[in-house]
């Protein structure tokens, strides 16, 4: 833990991982390595089983992309997934990153019933 000259205890590191508002990192099962939960440059298997989504999920996007989304649908673009949220506030926060936010309401349960995987 001294690779960059910063000393940190395992307890502090665990606290940082547990309390990160975006849950970007996690320990492996043995708690000997840390991995990124998002942002991988290569495809990974998340290990998550498909799940039944809630009726509604939210996707925040800058207003400048709404017209494109309305014609082409949500696409993952350079990411590995399209990120949807159960919390409207998180969706708005994501949408604010690159302009005026728009919150899209996704009928996730209907999509699931039409064989989309969540």
C-alpha cells in the first residue's frame, strides 16, 4: 500500500470502498485485491445473475442526446452496459455531468417481459 508513497490501513481502505457513493471498487473474496466495478477496458463477467427489475428504472442523460435516443434508443456507446437507476436523483446527477439533465423513465418490467435481460 506504499506504491505511491501514501500509507493506508486495511480498515481505512475498507471504509473508503464501503462508503464510496458510486460503489466503484470492491475487494475480491479473500480481501487481498481490489477491483473496479465499472470502467473496465475489457469485457468481464460480473457474476451477477439476471434479475427481475422493478416496474420503472431511470436513465439520466444530457438534453443534447434526447433526440438521438428517441430515434435510436438507449445504446451503450463506448461503455459495456446501459446504466439504469432505481433512484431518480442518481439519474439526474448522471445527466448533469455534460449539460442540462433529462431524466428518462424506463418501463423496465415491460422490457423484461419482452425478453430484455436485467
